[in-house]
C-alpha cells in the first residue's frame, strides 16, 4: 500500500489538479477476515457489515442508535457531569490529554451514548458503548450515564437494551472505576424489580469488568457474529493454565454452544428481534395486529 499511497495516488491527484489532502484516507476499508476491499459508503449503507464475508465491523455508537430507533429519531440523554481525572493519573501521557484526544476523535464527552425512542413501535431505552473513546472503557462518567439511563427506563416503564463494546474498567480511575461495577449492577436489579425487560446485545469486543457486571446480567443475551466476549484474554489464560485453548474460544458462536449466549444474530436483524421479544415479555399485541 505504500507504493500506491505515496506514488500512484499523488500522481493521479496531480493529473487531476487537486491537492492530495482533499482525498480522505478511509475511502476503502479492508475486511479483516478475507482482505476484501469495500467502499466506505457501501459499508455504511450495509450497517458496517462486509457484504461478501458478513464480517461485522465496529459500528459508531450514534449510528447504531439511529439505526435501532424508528426513523432514526430518538431523544439523546445528556452526559452527567462528574469529576474529571479524580486521581490526577498519568502514564505515558496525562489522563486529561487522553480524555481530550477521545473527545476530539469521537465528538463525545465520554464513552456512553444513550437515548429513548421507539423500536418497531415499542418504546425503549438504548445504551451504547463507543469503542473509539478510550476503548469503550468504564469510568465514573460512563457508570453514571448508564445508571441515569436505567432510571429513565424505569420512569418511562419501558425495556432497556445495552450494546457493550469495551476493554473493561478504565485504569486511569483505579478503584473509582471498579466501583461502577456494583453501582450498575444495582441499576440492573432496579429495572428487573420494576418488571421491565433488560436486553443485552454483545458486540466486539466485550471484555473485562464490563463482562463481569451489567453485560452478563440481561434477561436475554444476543451477540453479533464473531464478537470476542470474555473477562481475561485468551493469551493470558493460556499463560496461566499452560494449555492451548480451542479454536474460536471466547467468540459469540463458542459461547452460544456452551450456554452463555441465547442467540447469535446478524446486526441487520437486531431491531426487529428486540421489538418482538419486548412485545412478548410485556404482553403487548404483535405489530401486525396493530397495523391491522
């Protein structure tokens, strides 16, 4: 690609009389499985699923909400105000700098995006992790946003669907990050005590403390094909037990086979499936009956 990037494209641009900076770097996206090159507009139109292989690429959080809710219309919840960099943490760079970079990259305040809308006519709250913001890691702001979303679902008396995509707890917030695990677990229990369904759609990747808390507490667990779902990574486990793990270990399909996931489902079928399950669990009439 270096030869194409450094020579062919600049040559074409010079022939067309336009600067190289006018050409986006991400016009074509490569399938991690097959190497197939897909035009990004085609990929977006197909909900970030590679048409040839069916490989599910990471989907931006806001696009996922717009795709889930009817007509792409929903009420976006504000990000709760919390303490920034409570531990004054610094590794190779300041935590405040990492937050600033994440906000510049995604246009979000933190990793959680949530909102209220209808999914095939069923009122629902949705919570989505944005993996491009510090790996979707769970910190104070994310924990607070999740809890507020659960409280809103209870107030609206409607189901909640969670789309986790995370590397786990945010190390820059230390124990304060780990405290979000029991806090969010309490929020899940509050929703269930209210008699409302809690759906989880596991996406790639769902790991660490997120898997050890609200991501595995749903009434129904769906998973996108090929998603990595685990607490500790495969390499860490192999080094600990000194054994080779089976192929496909910690994937959606492996977890389905071993009873950890209820259904592996294509992303394009998620809205219809969630609405159908919500209607059954809430004892609502089927959509066809309403339309009639």
